[in-house]
């Protein structure tokens, strides 16, 4: 274990320890609602879902929640969207979410998706028959997608979109249009996955016209990529028959994979121009991939046919184990005995140490956090962001003046902190509307807030 | 979930009472023009800094920043315009309500953006110069082609007007000032009218420490006021900040449909502002007896923007019927039903519109439509509605 | 009398002579998109129900690139006329050119239709929805144009110009390469480097193992530039190629030279289009100041000439869509 992984391990241990301090486990049994359990969870809690059929969309909009399907004798908690015609299996916007152990199937949109969530982990799930993406982290930084089994999604099984620092490890993806797709993303590790019987196994791409104009630093390592020739989905018919593809992404390292039985190519390297004519020119994108490194892979029987492998009206008569239709700079290839190549004549021999050699993981050693605020600063911000909507110091707004509140609770910040969590009517409703409970603010924050109100709020 | 309905009723009560109270509570004591004092207090949700400027405070700013303005749920808000003094903001409030700005002294900003109508006018298309009355009862006068958008969260916007043709709030205000069908004046004439009023001279002196009122200061005061109108504390926001009971089950279903990639509502009405601020052609029909409005095409000359309008925020949407740029739909149900159909179904097949690529019939069921509507109701927050002044420096009757 | 560039084509009438000449000039200048805004503004047309050919009508319709219906109508008028007189090469050429013009703008408009790509990716969208009307029209137009050009080639002695026309219709493709090589070898003055430029693009687009060659692409684009030194498209494309060869200094100076051009009215659209791409390219090379200069020049032109089209690249499948660049603001990098 090297130093960085030690630090990481230490970090997660710390996280678990701090979480476990006040953390609770919330069990969900078959017939109960997972969402109800999520709703009663707070940061650090684990929602444990027992085997059974659950027909709901589960959503997690708070930080630090673990959603765990408990596997008993191979039986899982099944999330099924078919009967109710549901859109998504699990949606998470909260940071630090963990989703594991589920069987998610038959949804109209995505299986498991995170939207704008950082520090996520999605592992040990089975996802099948999904209309768009199986597992879809989007706009996230620092995450893990591991040990999931995903099949029959009419787009990508795993789709990492515009994200950074994500590890995709030890998943099985099959009979999808695309197996594992990394799009316009940076620092992505795709390792030890089994991608078979998709139309394309592992595409690493830049798509034009999106907010992010580049993709770089992707490692595709120690995967088993077999027989991705599927024509099940029209969407990917034109590209079917490819194992691993790189399109315009820079610094992609492809190392130690087993790549077997692909009609067009085992590994295909493309530029934007050799990709698809359907996209407009996006001059902000540098069209050629640079520094692709292909080493230590095992190739068997790739490129036995060349259907669909060509550019601008010119087609290759045969494919090969490794085909480059791109230019770009600094590519290298370490020859594998007996492997066939096309378009690699200007590629250099790979150095003994590859770009990615030292990289064990792209996850961050510390999670992405918000701008640090001291408790006092946070209390001050909360006062203005929440209280000042209805209260002024000396005059009446929607609620009574803070002067009055101060007089009532002068030496009792605890009392005030408790009261704002569950306000009871003090005055006739005709004078003031009831105050909404502020129990979503943490106990510590409420106490800091009460102190701020009693000690700091003056003529505002 | 035991008491969802009760909880919901409780929240509804709050909103109703909040609205009622705001409308009946005046920040200033009854005063004649000569006695008007500018408020030394920042508006709700703003913090007074040591340098006498007001900065917006929001719990969203405790979250990590959204990368490259992607939007999201627990993300920080984007850059905003704030930092005006309480006096500038309050001066802006008086100017906002004062018909002295218009050539005929019969039209103020508030005539079309009135607190009684959630900072809009409740009309499908607004009425400008020489109109009489307020809100849906307003009549006569110049018929304007589009509706008055409610003025929430302008501090975050990059472009203004339905067709995004103004790049700053100042440009937007100036356009209304000089447009013949609206205020029909010129900057010089307007400033001269304001200057002639002793109370304004005193107020500008206080707000800007200036001897001579300038056009720029009038605009700045109006901008200061308009950017103070924030709505970021709805039940939805409380939910996102962690108040689980703030939304009931139906509303939460609605949220999940709202953000599903099948319906794609959230792709343009992107949280937390519930607008991407971008132009989009949705292919709404022209209102009855009106010409088709080319929207941003006219402003830009860009054919692919024919019929494109700026994506409006959905905050307070339940309170701001009718909907679309010319009030084509009178209920949310009509508006959502429009999106739940084949793209382009409401316009002539040959109309040459380049419909936005997120237009895509999501085939939502009836119950899902109702859930969506219920969710939109959770975006209501009018705590920052401004008080209507009791009297105006110009002595002209307050529009109310 | 105008100097008609195709040597072996006989003309029937003076009217058609001038229209054929117009056609050739426009095609040869690689769709310089001459647009007479004043003329376009002078009259309002609906596409005439009766398609009696009237060149003035057709021409005015073709001057409205912001109005696809008008463009289609203008092209239809020319094509109908060509269909009536299959022997009249000038009429055929005029139709090619009208068609070309329509396609050029549709092509750009199709860029805004990428939403349909999303549908393309989803299997339960009905077949007819996958091809939207403009895309369909463009495919038809391309087929029609190829038919017209080949017809001309059959009817006339081979000429480098016709080789080029056919190649031009085939687009940047391997099939166009042999035709372009012939046109480049003959190098007729009137092609003004257009064949060189297209050949250069085929060298660039094709992978090396399929006949591509970046160095040849550069020298061929330089040759095109020599023949048409003020063509902003050639300059911008060459700059992109140079940057890929790590010759950034040259690439940047090429981009800078764009600022020195003084386009005529008929070249304005092409120029503004190229300024956008050039600005993005400059940004990519970390030349932010040059990028904003290029963009500023473009903005000034757009402000000054309301009929110029903006033509930004749209976001495709852009989840969240918050930066769908349908405003004048550029997308964040």
C-alpha cells in the first residue's frame, strides 16, 4: 500500500468513525417504503433494506446517507419501476452518498443517477433493462462505481458524464448499447471490469457542444473486454464491433486488458473528425487525442471484419487488434506478440513506466467540501439567510422584532435553540403567522444561532 | 408518514399569512412626501456590512460551488449583484412606485410589477401608457405584445426581457423609459422631473452623497431595489436544506418527475434558480387574435431563434398566472399539458421553428402531471415582497 | 459581356448567361454567400403557388438566408426551370447554385436541430421522427445536386471545373479525392484555390492509413491561400492544421491576419462565421486576448449588419443545458 492509499484509507476510517458516533441504522423490510426510511435518516445514517420487491423511486437529497440493500442468501432488495411506470430507480443529489446492494430494473429513465453530487460511492448493485443509463453519475467530483452488474440498458451501462476523479472498478456490463462510457471527464480510472456483448465495450469520448470541452487522464486497466458486437440497439449499430475506443481524449492509458473477439477492432483510437459526421464542428475542442499509451494487453481475434470501420467514405478492408484513425502527439504502443495493428506506424515504443503507472486511484484523499466557515460565521450567515426574512431587530416584519425575542431568552440560548426547532404559537395567529420549524438546522448550529441572536444581533 | 396532510396544511397557512401580513404591513410610518425617510435597514435576507452595503445571505452558499455553472441541488448560488446601501435600495423602492418616471406621469414600474400581483400584473399581455387600474383589472392604454415577468431573483440574471435583448438591468430599465408605448420619456426629461422635487433631492443626497441627481444614479437606485427582490426560501429550499417534512409525498413525486431525464424539466428550469437563463424555442402558439411573436429572432437576426424566449424562473410560478410570454395558458395544468405532447404540435408544421432539443414528449400520465403541479407549488416564497409606500416624493397617488 | 468561365458550354440567352455566370462564380468562390441585404429587404414573398420561373423573384428569395422557406422556394424555382429545359446547361448550373445555397444554410440550421440526435439514440422514437424536415431536405438536395452535376458532365467535354463541382457535391470524402487531384493538376484560374482547399480537407480528415496526410493538408491549404489570399476560411483552417503540428507561432499569426481583412458585403457571412471558429481556436491555444479581439470584431459585424447570422455551435445532448449557447455569450471552456 503506498502513501496515498494509506491516507485515503485513514480518511475513510475517520469518516466511518465520525459517522458512527451518532449514526443509526434504519431497517426497511419488504412491504415498507425505502423512502420513508431515507426521510428519517440524517447524515451518517445507514438505511438497510431487506430483500423484497420495492416499487418506488428512491431519492436522496441530503448529505452523508448510506443506502444499503442487504443481500440474504443471494436475495436482494429489488427496485422495479415497471408496474408504476417510474422514471428513475435511485436519484441522489446529496454529497457523500453510498448506494449499494440493490437490484434495480425496468425504469423509464435511469437506474441509479447522481446529479451534482460529490464524494459518491455506488457499488454491488445489479441494474437491468433501463431506458437510458444504468448507472449515471453526472457533474460529480470524487466518486466510486464498483462491483455492479449492469445489462440491457439502451444507452450506456455505466455513464460518467462531465465528472472528475471517479474510479470505475470491477463491474460487469453486458448487453448494453455501450458498456462503460466516460464522456468529457477528467481523471477517471476504469479498472478490472468485465465488458462483454455490448455494441461497444469501453468508449472514452469527447462529445462536442457540451459545457466541458475536454477530457483527459483516463486509465483503462486490467479489464476483460470480450465480444462487443451487439446489434441489439439501433443507437449504436454503426459503431458495434469495437472493444475499447478513445475519441480525442488526451492521456488515455490502456494497459493490461484482455481484449477478445471484436468484429472491427480491439482498441480503436479516433480523432473528432474520424468519429461521426452528425456532430457540428466545435472549434473549442482540440480534435486529436494525445499521448495514448497502449501496453501489456492481450489480444485475441479482433478485426476479423471491417464493417463500419472507416472515415469519410474510405473504409478499411479489415480491422485489427489495435487501429488508430487519429493523429495527435506522443502516442506509444508496446507490441504484444502476434497482435495486429493498423495506423500505428508512427507510434513510439512505450517507456517502461507509463503515465498512469503510479496511479492506484483517482479518488481524492479528502472529500470535496464547501468553503470553510467557522461556527460563528455559519450562525451569522444562517441568521441573515433564514431569520432576517421575517424578523428585523427593532421593527415588526412578518414576525416580531428580535428585540422582543432577546428580552424573552436573554440568558437562555439553549431554550431559544430548542424553541426554533419546534416553535409553538406565542401570540394569536392574527398578529403573526406561525413560524416554520427550523429543525433541519443541526443542533449545534441552532445553538450557535441562538447565541448569535442573543449576543450579536443589534441594529441591523 | 403519519401527518403529511396536516404538515402541508400548516405550511400553506404560513404562506397565506405571510403574504397577507406583508401586504398589510408598511415599513414606513404614514408620512407626507416631505417627511419620507429612507430606511437604514437592509431588506429581508440581506446583511448590513460595516461599509453600509447590503449583501445577500443564503444557505445555498454553504454548499460547494457548482462547477462551470452546472446547477444542481445542494450547490452554491452563482455570482450575484448586491452590495447596494439600504438607502439606495429604499430610494429605488420609491422610484419604482413613482409614475414621475413616465412622460405622462401615469405609469410606474409597479403598474406592471406590483406586489399585490407577486411583482407582475396577472395579465396575459401587459398594458403600458395611458392604462388605468392595476393587475387583471388594468385597462385602456397601449397594448403591449408580451407579459410582464415577475421580478424575482434578478440579481442572478445575465440577460433581461423575454427575448434576452438587454444585457444589463440598466439597459432593461432604459428601454422601458424610452419606449413610446410605455414611459415614453427621455433620460434627460425624466431626470429633470425628479430633480424638480425637493424630497428626491434630499433622498438622493442621502443615498448617493451627491448635490446633483444624475441619470446613472436613478438607474442605480432602481437596480439596487430590483436586485433586492429575492425568493430563495420556499418550502422546496427548506427541503433541500434538510427539512424533510417541508414537502409532502405528492410534491416529492413531482420533484422526481421534474428532474427525471425523461421529462427534462430541470434541464432548462435548472435549480437552484429554476432557470438556465437561456433562450429556448418551445413552439407555444400565438395568443388568440395576435400575430406569432418571433421572439429572440427579431432581437438577434438569428433564424434558429425564431420564436425563442428566455426560460423563465419557476419560483413563485403558482402565483403568477397566466403563463408563457403572452399569457397563452391560464393555468399550470394547461402549461404542463402543452409540454406533454409532441414537440411543435401547437404551431404550424411549416413555421420553420427550431425547437429546443429538450422538447421531447415525455408521455407523462395524468397523475404525474398533477404531481408536477403540486411540486411547482412548493417554489412559492414571497417573504421579500416589498412594502407599497404610503406616499411618494412626487406627491402623485401611489399605485395601489 | 461577362467572361464566362466554363469554356465549352453554349448558352441560350443573355438572361441565363448572367444567371449561369452568377451560379459559377458563387460555387467557385466556395459559397461566398453573397447576400444583397438591401435587395432582400426590398420585397416580401410567400413562396409562389404557381412556379412560373421568374429570375428576379427567385433571386430575391435566395437573398434571405435567415428564411429557410424563402431559400427553399428560390431553389425550387430554379430547379423547376432546369427540369423544363434539360439541354440548357446554364439553367442547370443556376439550379445547382440555388440548391447549393439552400443546402449551405440548411446545413447550418441542421446544427441547431441536434435535439433530434437525442431521439436518434432512443429506440422507441418512430422512424419518421428521426429524420427531421431540414435534414431530409438536405439529403434530397444533395442527391439532386449530384444528379445535376453528373448530367452536366455527361453532356459536356470533361473539364476541371466540372470535376471540381462533382467533388464539391461529394463533400470531404475519399470519393472526391481523385476528382480533386485532376482539378488541382489543371489548376484553372477560376477555381481560385477551391479545389486545393477541398483536397487539403480530405487529406486532413482521412486517417493516414486511408490516404490522409497532415503535411500535405498544410501545403495544399497554403496553395489554396496563394490563389485566394483573402479567403478567411482557408486562413482559419490552415491555422488549425498548423497548431496541430505544434507550429503555434505560425498558427497564431495566421489568426491575427484575419483581423486585417476587409471583406466585401458578399463575404461578410463567411467572414463572421470564420471569426467565431478562429476565436475558439485562439482560446484553445491560450491566446485569450486574440480570442476576444476576434470575437469583438465578429460582434461588431453582427451589430452592424442585422441580417448576418450568428451560427453558434449548439450544445448537443447537453444535460442541464444551462450553457446552451443561444445567447451571445460564449460557452465556458
